[in-house]
C-alpha cells in the first residue's frame, strides 16, 4: 500500500457531485495510475480476476480510475494492490495464523506467493505466465510432520540453520528438540472468482479457490548436512541416506498428487473503509448475496495390522467398501479419500439483526449432477456458529457424514465482506473436522472445507 499527498493548490470544483460518492470527482495522479502496467495486469488475470490495484482518496468514497474528470489539490490518494490482500486459509480461522500473500514485481506483475503461518512465510516463485509456483524451503518440525516455522531456502548452510534455530528458541517462537527439513515444493493456485454463475460474472474485490502444495523432493533432518549435500538436495538429488530421510518423487507420482483434489481452500479480498484496508467490512444487515461455492470432503479410515482380519470393519467404519485390501504403503484402500464439489447456486443472507445464513447446495444444485455431496447450511449469529445442517445423500457412500457431528474437534465459519465502503461482494470459508476412534483398531477422520465468492443482489 502506498499513499500519495498532492500538495498543489485547490482547484475550483465542478458542479457535479462525484457520481453519488458524496463528494466531488477526483483524478488519481498519473504516476499512481501507472504503477501497475497494462502487461502486468493482463498477466495477473491468469491467477485472479481481482483488480490489480484499487485507488481511493479522502475526498470521495468510490474506487477511482482514469475515467474521473475532476481534479482536487491537497488530496491524499491511497493505492492498494494485490500484495495487500490476504487470502485466508480455511483451516486458519481468518486470522493472521494462516493466509496466502501475493508478491508483485516493480511493474505490478504477480511473481510469487507466500503461505504465512504465524508471523512468517516462505515465498515460492511463479513459473512463467502460469498459476504454478515452486521453490525450495526449509521447515522446522517439532513433532510428527507439522511445520512450526518455514523460511525460504536461499542457500543457508547447516551452521546458518543452527544459528537461526537458537535465535528462534531464544525468542520463544519454536521449541528445542525439533529438526530442519528441506522441501522442494510446487503448487497450483486456482481461483474461482472469474466466473461465479456459469455466465462469466466475475468478482473484482474478492476471490476464493484452492491450492495443493506437493513436494518433488523432501529431505528430513538436514541439520548436519555438508554444504555439498545441501546443494545436491536443492537440485533434487538423492543423498543416499535411505527412503525414510530422502524422499524423491517420480514424475508419475508427482503428477498424480498435483491432480488429486486434496485441496486447501481460501478466500479474501479488498475491504476498504475510507482509505483504510481491513480484513473485512462490517456485516451488511439485510443484504443478500449469490454466487459460487466449492466444498472439499476428506475421509480416511486408518487401521493397523490386526484390523485387516476384522470382518465387520465396513460396518464399523460406516462405509460400504470393506477396507480389507492394502494399498502400496500398507494402508487401507479407504485411506485418504478426497473429492471436491461446486455449485453456482450458493447464497448468503443476512437478516436485520445481523444473523448470517450460508447455503451451499452441493446436492440439489451440484456442478456435477453425476457426483453429488450434501446441501450444507451454516448459520452465524453474532459470534456463535450454530451446528451445521447436511441434507441429501452423497453419490459416493465413502463421503457419508455418518455420526461425524458427534465427534467434532474443530469447526469454523468465517464470512468476509469486500468492496470500497459498501460490501458489494462476499467471500469466506468454513471447515468441519471430526476424528473418531471406532475401536477394533480402526480410526476414522472426516473433514469438510468450503470457500465461496458472491455478488450482492
């Protein structure tokens, strides 16, 4: 975000009232309008239909453009661009705990994406004019495979990582006892706001969609590697430490994972009040929105050795396919099932008291009539998110909800409102995660993520 204060003398105002914005029309200076080149704006459309730049001033409540006709001196113009937008991850509760951040070059072209976790993130670079991003990163892992801290891999040595670890521990940002991993990662960032009704209607101030980070190679516990080994790992070479430490994906496996619908969903946009950028505008009471929604279901039945002989496994796990066969890694064949669904008939209604009701008919109005999910209804009344309502029967029985609502560990519904002063668009996310120990050496996980983008009706 940049501010420009025009210090010339105040010119006479024309009689027009500024196009209904409550003040006279004003021109943004040419230097400000030229910050985003036409070529950069066109390039950015491959990633998002949002405006690459939004210019506002303290003399008008509208979004300024070259078409404005009057000029006022002594006006503060504020320019926001895509690098100011936060695209909040569905599993991060619309806080600074997790969001995608766009990086732009000096011409305003999108050149990188950063997934911020907590206070920091590791940017990955854009591949040509595509929506794919890739790059090497380091992640500090404290337990399991969950990263507590991520940074860009810019050629750090093991000694550099050891020094950073000590510094972060001293600052209380990580705990001792963990280790550094090196990951060569790629992901496609897919936005859906370019067509929310099937007729090409596009969002300007908000967007939503999905990303799916997949590593081409991953090296666990690189704390003691030599400089030569570090360089080889950045090139994706096998260090000869064995498959538990050096994981190199084949092209076929990588392509299969990139094509899988194991999505992380996101939503966000420009929410500008006056000249101030916010995470969301105020809830617009009495308003209605309509547009597109995406939902992704994840189901997984995990079993141990003894459960493969369990004849009642299918009934216990509430799925129709018995998990009696193992895949190539020894898991049940019903391990890690992902499927995405869309609808262009999603609605969000806010009553006069501010209660927000989101309906995503993935069953009644599925984007793929041959593959339906549930109609999902979510209600947020003040700060209270009511129990979600699922109606219908999924086409694939493995996607059945079962009694997952009885074992919810995490649930969220995060509506957001975007535009300049007036909430002209809505976008947000929701998530439900359930985990249940079914006994007989069987565990079941069930997660639904959703994201949506809509226009005010």
